[in-house]
C-alpha cells in the first residue's frame, strides 16, 4: 500500500492504480460519499479507511 500524499482524491486516483482499482470496486453509493469529501482524501490509506468507515456504518 502506498502512503504517498496527494492533493485530493482525483490526483490520487489518477496517479495510483491500486487506489483506483480499489475505488472502482466499491459500490456506487460509497464512491459518491467519498467523492463528496474528495479534498480530504490525500492517500490510499485515507481512502481505504474512509471506505471502511462507510461500509461499517451499513452493518
């Protein structure tokens, strides 16, 4: 897993294939919630943690 910091989600997804593959595997509603906070997601780790929090909230 890469912990390089990016300026925002779009830059992360464009530059990190692993993060992009993970993001694309998420359900649409999770992707949308993440996109709403895209300026706060600056690393693959943050992306994965935020997605996990969203999914955990559904259980």
